[in-house]
């Protein structure tokens, strides 16, 4: 287990992992801890007294059953491992210990995501032996497919006549100004837009404390960035972007729907992609969306996005009959922003494997009742 005394060695290990995301970092841990809802546990594996693997987990205490998870507050992390380590043994140690820890914490379940950029699913299945499995997806952009070595955009979606190019052309003619000022005032103003937009989408807004934490913990270290769009002095949209070395996550992008005709989200995204390419970032990770083929999915796809899958795995360790007797809306309310297990399988005997699209259909059907 990672201790305060060994954090400097974790930082050295973390910096050497090429495909580690910012959500594997101690800074992201501090962002989450600022919400005062989770207790972090960073499980580490060592070889020759050197850290060679890690699995960041968060303990969520709930009266309906405790949970140990790597999937909290839109975190997709999973295990990271040194390239020269004995990979299978590292995964075994980390996953075995995660189960022991969950039992010590009296958890009903442990839920862990795989890293979509690593081909390691079989190691999780072998050593975690999950009871539930959900196939999730992310969309991402390889920036070298968008820009040439001189930083010039060469992808046909941008250079030829397309819906993307037409919307970008329209956006640049609007009275819009992009700002990268990292101020609490701008975040406070943007958060009101985020709340409004989430209400329109019948979704739960991310707690403001998380964005405040990004400003406090990530931006001073060059690992987070807020980008805002203004029109005639009015803040009309903004986004939170978090990154580490080669991977940038588009954590949240929210626009005031009253100004949708300005196409400000197009201008923000275009601005951020250019900045990321200049900064040496290789992968722009949109993260996930509600379903394949939906409006959000198609919006991301037009930017030259590819798709990767990852697995959300849940191992049951206690009595979950209470969960089965709860409505999924009640479960969401009590475990908000923490992945438990696939709601569509909770009351279905036998079936243990599903997809993000199946869950989305299930939740839509329930919301329409």
C-alpha cells in the first residue's frame, strides 16, 4: 500500500509509465479527496524494492453497502505497470490485494476498470474473476492523424467540405473570444452553465468542488486547463481538460444552450486540439458517452475520432439482496458518480455480461415509464 513516505517513489514510477493518465496521479487523488466522499487506497506492487505496478482505488462508505472502486467521478484508470516488470505477477498481486482490502473494509463489492489503451483484459479476468462485466467504450483522437509534423491540419474532415468544416467556418465568424485565464471567477460563472445544461439533459451535474479541485491541484502543475468562450462579454461555454504527458482527457464541456448558434464548443475544441498538439500530447481522449450512434457520439466522431473498448468489472463480496430490492434510480442517488455494477443485470438471474449500449437502453426505458 502506498504511504506518504513512499509518494516520491510513486511519482518516479508514474512518470515512467507512458500510457498512465492523469487519473492515476496523486494530484487527481487530491482532487477527489477534496470532495470528502472517498478514502483513497493506492495499491502498489514492487520488484527488488522498486515500484513496478499500481492500482488506484477509492473506498466509498454507504449505509446500503460499502464499495471499493477505481471508477469514481468519471475516473477510468485501472492498473499501470512498468514495461520491464513481470506483468502477469504484478496484476495478480494487485488484484488479489484489492479483494483482500475490500473484504477488510467490509465492502459488498469491488469494481475496477481496465485501461482502454492497454491490451490487458485477460489478466483482469484471470485474476479478479469478476461476477459482472460491462463493455464500455471511449472515443479518442490520435493527434498525429490530424496534424502533420509542422502542426498543419491535414485530416480530410477538417480540410474538405464537411459538417465539421462548415461549423468551424461559422464559429470563427462569430463574435467569440477564447480565454485560458485560470480564475475562480470564470469557473464560478461557467459552473452555472454546467448546472443549467445538465438539468436540460436530465443529468446530475458534477459537484463544483471537483472543478475547484482541478483549479487548485492540477492547473498550477500544468496538468489541467480550463478554456472558456465569451461573446460580447458574456461567458457562453467552457471546458475542463486534464492531462499527463501523452494523454489529455476532455473531462467536461458545457455550453449555454441559449447561445448554441454561435458554435462555441467547436471553437473551444479546435483551440484545445491545436494547443495539445503543440504541447506534445499524442492522444486526445473524449472519454465515453451515453451510447454509440447518439448525438454526443456523432459529435465526437466527426473530429476524426477512433473507438476503443474497456471493461468495467465487478466482483461481489457480500450480500447484495438489498441492492436487488432497490430501484436503479435509488441506487444512482446513493452511489452517485461511483460505478457499482450494470443496473440492467441486477435483477436478471444468470446473465452477467452486458454493454454500455444495453445499459443506456435499459435506463431510457425506465425513464420513459
